[in-house]
C-alpha cells in the first residue's frame, strides 16, 4: 500500500499536517503502508497534474482542493480553499467522509487531529506538542512580536529551517522526524543544525534589509524586496519593527513567482476591519481573513507593484 501525501511546502503547519496525517492513517487504517510526500507551492497558474496522484491512496493536507477522481483524503482550513466554483461544487457533492474542510481552525494540524479523534477514535498524545505549536505558528498565537522574531523555542528554529531551506528534501526529512520525534530533538539533529546556523544569520540580515526598506503609511507597513536575495522572511518582522502598524503589504520576487504578501498585526490594539483573503482573491490569490498572498508569474514586478499599491490604498482607508 503506497500513500501519496501532497502538503503545503515550506510551511510548519503543512509539514506538521503531513506528519500527523501519516500517524492517523497508519494508526486507524493502514499500519504497514509506505508514505511518499510531495510539497505544493502556490503559483500564478495553479493546477493539479494527474501524475501527482500516483498512490494507492492520495491525500492533500493544508492546501487547495482538487477534483481529481484519484484524490482520497483532503483536509484544509484556508478561506480560499477552492481554485474554481466547479471545485467547490465537486466538494459539496462528495459523501465519502474523507474530504474535510473547516476554516474556523487556526491550523490544519489541529483540524486533522480533532477529526481523527472525534470521528475515528484516533489519538497520538506524543504529538500534542506538535499540534500545539502548529496552532501557535499558523494562527500567529505568539505572546508578542519579540517571541515570534527572536526564535527562542525549538519550534521557531524549526520553522526557520522549513521556510528557508531550498527544495523539498529537507522539509520531507523533517516530516518523517515529526512523526516520531519531539521538536527539541529534531532541532538537535546535526543536519538540521547545519542548516539552521546560516539561515539564522540570513534571518538577521533580512531583519536589517526590511528595517532599511520598509516605511509606514498610516496603518500600513510596506516594502519591496526586488533586488535583494530574500526569497522568504519571517512575516512578523514588520510588526516587530513597527508595533503601531495594523497591516503589512510587501512585494518579493523569487525564482518561480512574484509574490505580494498581505498581513495584519496580531498584536494591534486596533481590530483589523478588512478580510485579507477576500482582497487577495480579487487578484487570484487567497489565504485567511488575517493573512493572505497573491502569486503572479516570475518577472511580473510592474504588475505586482501596481496591485500592491491598490491594496495599500484600500487598507489605508480603514
């Protein structure tokens, strides 16, 4: 039995969801199954090719829905879970009980663990720490911006490696560790430490770059990372640098997309009035009410800047 798991790549919750889903399927259904993992990234032209669903059982966790007939399991918690109205209709007509969606959950890992317990009687107490941290990280449930940016906890160090590593091999190794190993022991693994040290140095450089590039316009912090080698950064840095801000809008080119990131300050005393996923959906993106993103084609910097400027003006209106 070969089980193919498609997960949100370079995301702590995506990796944790894949790890918990594996334990759930092993414990409740197929104890001797072999698991394969494929990382998924949001792109301007998002499609699910048939070749992705090559397992005896195929699953997607923490990522958009596919209407492919070979999809067996699906768990997601994003507001923008469907690529098209047709996909949403396809999901609504599914009665397998194995395709599940609930945007009220702050993390997909907690969603999977809740469903596994309540519907299938499966629990994994040794993964409670993993579930807790996935909810903190994906739901931005940190005590303050300092905690989120200064990376004291093992889970935060691991997040840096997951988000900053090149390719999917490292993330998939971490998924396999997460299935059985506490987070502090994962961080202590020599190959993880080898990656963490230069990534932490880059994290400090990114903080300085954003400090130099960012400016606050009313409630919005904005910056453009074109020309810098910053393919990913800690999304809480803007609120660490500008604690009075409510929103952030940034443009960051990479090898496979031009990304517009839109977020809101988890610690602002002013409750954000805009649904950021809804705003991003207008431009082909999506996310959650408090954080979203838009992926354009590589090199589409002029268009990205135009879209970012429109969003900034909208957010400034309150």
